[in-house]
């Protein structure tokens, strides 16, 4: 199978524009189009488009072979469902939804995936090569039996998209699917990919009042694995400097990953430190993700993060809200 030649991008926010730039860099011959509300400002990436549409009917008449759903999370279910029903391969930006949708919302995607339509969820950290090394270390027992794991991700929301008013963005607005649980759900997906199914035991979600938002801007989750190993995850977008890390302690060593510095280390039972560097420029993970998506469209790979993975994250988000203090 050949790579898709016609690719539709749904939504021209910051992430939609990034995908357009990277697709053009990967192959300038792609025919790129956008389906958008028309309410946003113009952007330089519009010069890369051969067409813009104001309705899904118009977009489907253009006959895209693949689409990237980069609209706000509450719109993902309806948009992705109709595209998948039309046989369009999909990369759906994280999160898959908000966690408040009825399960029937996702049946068109599940059905399309079972029928061989490639559907990938955009948890871009899965495409960091350091993750594959950690998975290998765990599988080979390099740190013995897992004892505990702790993830942390903190940043300052107004710094995320320079030149824009963070108060008007998706991240700061509950009605658009904002808040740290959904916006930083990358870290939940990372833990699931490494540790398997997780159970929420407690959740502390709060608004610091340091930012002008109507969403939770910090969260502390306590979880456990199926083997009852304790796991914690601390999230916020109201702190500086930015930090993102993962620490896993075992009976015979520990693994520490600084995702911002691109530094991965393993300490064995004797205290000997083994380090690996995975430094990369800011868009490299997104480039890898798009290359993987195109490989899935060609039939050369299976989605690294599929619909069920996306739903597993939403289920944790839903249970965290129920368990919140």
C-alpha cells in the first residue's frame, strides 16, 4: 500500500498547524486540506493548504485518505466517528475525548479499527526511544521486582503557546476539554504503557488560583498496579521551571528518566549508574509519530497507541474525578 496523498487536518490550533508543517517537511507533494470552524485567526500554515472546508460533508467530498483530528477534545468523538465510518485513516490528538462521553460514542471507531482502518491516538511520548529502552529493562528484570513508581509533570501554562492568551485556549477552559488531567494525560498513558492496568485509589484535584482558568491546574493521583505496587502521579501547569520525570524503584535497582533533558539512567543493586542520552529537538517526537502514522496507513505497522489505549486513559481520568477530594 502507498502512503496517503490527500490528508485532512481538522482544526488549525497550534497542534493542527504543527502537523501541517511537519507533513509538508516530510513530503512536499502531500495534498493538505483543513476542516475548520473559520472563527480562528489566519496563520502562515494556510499557505500549505490546497483547500479549506467549513463542513464535514465538504471535507469528505474531497475524498481524504487520512485525517488528523486536532480539534478540541469534546469534538473528537463526532468528528472521528464520521471520518472512520467513511474509511479514513485517523491520527486523533490526545486525549481521545473528555471522559464524559457515553461508551456508544466510540463504537464507530472500535468497529472501524476491527475492520482494518488505521486509528492512532496522539500520545506522542510513546514515540520517544527512551521509552522502548525502559520497556526492555523492565522486561529483562534489570531492576528486579517493581517496588514503586512516581511520575511528575509541571509547567507554567502561559508559557505553552507564546503570543497567545492562555485564558482563551483549550487548556484553560473546561468546556473545551481543558485541565491538567486531560492536557497532561500523556503521563497517564506512559504509566499504562509501562505498568499495565492501573487502579485509582485517591485523587486530589484543585485550582491554585494562580491562573485565570475554570479548570483544575494541579492534581495528585495515587494508583496501584494489578500486583498492588504503589504508583503516584503529580501534575500541574502552574509551576516553574518545567519538569517532567519518571522514577521507578525495584528490588535490585532503579530507573530515572528526565524527559526534558532527555537523560535516562539506571542504577543497579551495587549502586553503579548506567546512563543514556536521548536529547532531541522539540518536534522530533511529533515527526516520529507522523512517520509511524504513515507507516500504519501503508500497512507496514500497527498503531502503537490504539483506540482501546485511548479509552483506558479516559477511564482513569473519569475515575480520578469520581475519587477527587
